[in-house]
C-alpha cells in the first residue's frame, strides 16, 4: 500500500513536470484512474472533451479484463486454467499480444519468457508478499514450468499450454500494448497532442506546444521519492522503464525486485538498476525494457543495436549510465551523481 502511494506521487510529479511548460493557448487537462493496479494518467491539449478521456480509460479497463493474470475470466485466466488440457479460443487482441511475447522470448533465448507466471505468483512481489522468501524447492518446482516453447499457437486465435500447471503472465508487455491501443483510439478521435502515462509506461503524441520536444523524466532508481536523473527529449515516441525500484521487498537487507531470471528462478541480479527504452511502439518498448533488464548491459546493448528505431538508457547499480548509439541525442543527464560510461 505504501509502495502504491509512492508510485502515485512519482507519476503525478512527472506529469506536472511535463505539462507545466505549456503556453496559454494549449491549456493541458489531465484525468487519471487506478487501473491495471497502477495509476493511469492521460493528458490532453486543445480542450478535448471528457468523453475522450472516458473512452480512453474504457479501453484500458477492457484490455486489462482480457490480459490480466489475476482475473479468472480473462482470456489469460482461461488459457491458464486449461493448461495441459486443451486449446482455448481468445480474442484477436490477446492472441496478438501472446504472439508478440513469444517473439521476444525467441529473440532473447528465453530471458524474456511469458510462461514465467507460476514463478511470478510464487514470489508475489508487489502482489502481497512483503518479505518472505520462497523455499528453494518451491522455486525449482515452479520454474520447471517456465518454457515458452510449450505454448502452441493454433489457427482460429486458439492458444494451448502443453503442460499442466503452466501459466502465461503478460505483465512485462501488456502495459505497452494497452498504451498503443489508447494512442490508436486518441488518433481516431482526432487528438494530435497528448501524453499517455500508464504507470510510467509513457507515450507522447505529437510535440509540445511551441514545436518543442516533450521532456520525459527518467527516474532515479535509487530514490523512491520520485527524483529523476535526466530527461529524454522526444516527439511522437514511447518511453518505458524497467527497474529495481518498481515492485520489491527487502529481506535481511537485500532487495528482491519483480523482474525474475528464468535461469535461476530468483530476481535478476546483474549490474543493472534500470533500463529505459525509447522507441516508436510501446508494446516493443515494454517487452524490450524487461528483456534488456534480464540480459544485462552487454547482451542488452547488442540486442538493442540490432533493432532499428529503438534506443536504450541503462542505469547501473554503481550509478553509471550506458547509452545505445542513438540515445545520446535523446537523453540529457541532469544528476551529477551519475556518470555516462562506455560499456565494459
Ligand atoms: P516490466 O515492469 O515491464 O519490466 O515487467 C515486469 C513484470 O513482468 C513482472 O511484474 C512480471 O509480471 C513479469 N516478468 C518478470 N520477469 C519476467 C521475465 N523474465 N520475462 C517476462 N516477464 C517477466
Ligand atoms: Mg516491460
């Protein structure tokens, strides 16, 4: 509960920072809802109607109903319930998101793996666990169910998990997908300028009044009060961060965060504190930020450099900042505690 409050403060802080520079002719207006277990804030310019806000929040709620691991009647709930039994027909949207998640699983050789759900539920980080470590044997047993190659995508939008007990979790990719859907909706309503912020998963539409880029704060991963280490200056882009500060608990002085390593079954322990992806499509940015976090700086850089139109800002635990080749022109470091470094 405490954590959720902090998140709200952080997000509101960012939105204020983002919108306070507008000039008088484009008065921004924000509305927010608690959806997908996080604060979703939409900021519109040019005096858009309340109906547009409502329509956008309805899309978020609707997609969350299909994609949530927690809701039994969701598409995901049905796929998971029928693991080892039969294929389940799902909505085209759900099918597309699972397909995309499997693409990232292939691309990262399983560092990103949507079948990690049993392990995610066992750890329950950010889902009620305030500090209890699961036993080694439980971790091993649940992680034996992590295997994206056992997901069968059949024709007619049907999905089957081949082994009983397997489950899919789209927590690493769904917010990006839903943000893209909101953007699509806003464009269809003629909105030209907007900020979509789904729990820190951000899309900016168009540019800031005055033909300026938007400035998106990149969170200081060591400071829960919502300070930022620098900004990404962007137009028509998405900015998505995965980090150790989002959902975590401390046990005997050690931090256990919510991004899990399918190799070990434990929260990822590498040199990283956060990874931010700047790109054009939010589903890709979301999957990539989680993927690169698991892969670490070297492999992560190699992957992001091979993808056109995606840039990365890695923040390491020793306060280094490593930028992909195109990120230098988008990211400005403001906090002198951090140093831009080259990859080791
Ligand atoms: P994000 O905040 O986008 O990096 O996503 C983190 C969420 O993705 C976690 O809360 C889990 O629901 C899920 N997750 C954790 N580890 C992995 C992983 N290795 N591959 C795919 N999804 C994961
Ligand atoms: Mg992600």
